[in-house]
C-alpha cells in the first residue's frame, strides 16, 4: 500500500511541478534561490529514461516560463546509467544542449557508491564540453575516495556541491563516525574555496555552517564567493537568517510522484538524519 503524500509534504514540495511552483516563488521572494529536483532513481527501462530526459527538458522550459530563480538537479540513473553509460551520456548531453541554449544550469546528483566512478566519468566529459556555466557535480565528503576525487575535480575548477553523504555505506568505503565526516567536510571545503570559483556548501550542520563563516572571515573571502545549500523543509529560518547576513543561499526543492525513496532515505539511512529530521518536524 502506498503511503499518502501527507507524510512527505514536509520535505517534498508537491507531486507535480505546478504544485511546487508556489513554494519556489515563496523562497525566491525571501532572496533564496532554488534547485528543483524531479524525484526518481534507478530506472531500468530505456523508454522511461527517454521520457525522463524529456521531462527534464520541459522542466527547464517551465522554469523559464515561470520566471523562477531556479536550476535543476538530476540523477544519472534516471537517464540510463544503470542500463548503459553511452545511452546515459546521450540523454544527458541532449538535456545540456537545451540548458546551454537557455543559459541554464544542471546539477548532477551523486548516488550510492556503486555509481560514484561512472558518475564522475560522465561528468568530466560533460564538463569538458559544457563547462561550469551549465553543469556541476555533487561530491560526498564521507567516502574515503573523496580525498583524491576532490583534488582532481578542484584542479578542473569544477562547480562542486559538497555534502556529507546520506547513503548507507560500509566502513571500508565511508567514514563511519560523524566527527570524522565533519573533519573531512571542512578539509574539502577549504580545498574548494582555494581552487574553485564558487563552491556550494550543502549542510544543515551548525558546526559546519559556523566553520564556513569563520573560515571565510579569517581568510578575507567575500560572502558572495560561495553558497550555502539546504533541503526543502529543513532549517528555513536558518536560510532566511543567512540571507539577511549577506550570504548566498539555495534550497533543494524535490517534487514528483516518486517521493518515497527520497523520504525514507532522509529518515532511515543514517541514524544522525533520523534524529535530525524528528527534532525538526515542527520547527521552521
């Protein structure tokens, strides 16, 4: 039995673009930019992948038509990465062709560790063709391999969204404790600030937010040289406060009918996320 959407509405803006638009407009009025995320993952059927690609293309057009301050985020397994890498690349490049024509930006999300290398490989090809203006990548701080990945991507000057990582991974692949993850996140944030033009710092963790603010102040880094990012339904008051302090802020706004995996992952894949979500169910 499918759970009713009411359970997810705190964290998902709606089951359609039309229902998500008022939430995006509200955030934009507060000075907060948005990244729209059409939910879904691990598509195994080629026809569905092509349909999803076309939905993404249509989403870019709808954003322009509505005049929203929004980019989009995609998962490559929705574009065929779980089927064939060449097929996925073709779909991605078709989307990026439209993004380039419309002066839009596409963020490639990072999925579980089974897809890390292939996602980075496809991103590097896209980055070579389309550049930072139209495509960026998410990197997860908790993976052991991220130390090498972040250095290589920073050398490219890639547009990187740095997050802790929400997928459940074994200790041989990922740092198991939160203190270690925070330390890694801080190190990688410093690398991105020093080697890339505009890093995206994606965290709800007060310790990491304060670290980034203090680091920027100590090193005379302007507030507009990086961006804080958070998820829809979490810490909106913090987002508003950061904007008032002069920082750039972006909120990821997920929508769509395939919301259950996203919702359940926020609740169950890391114990820290369970307590964080539960503690913020009734907070701004």
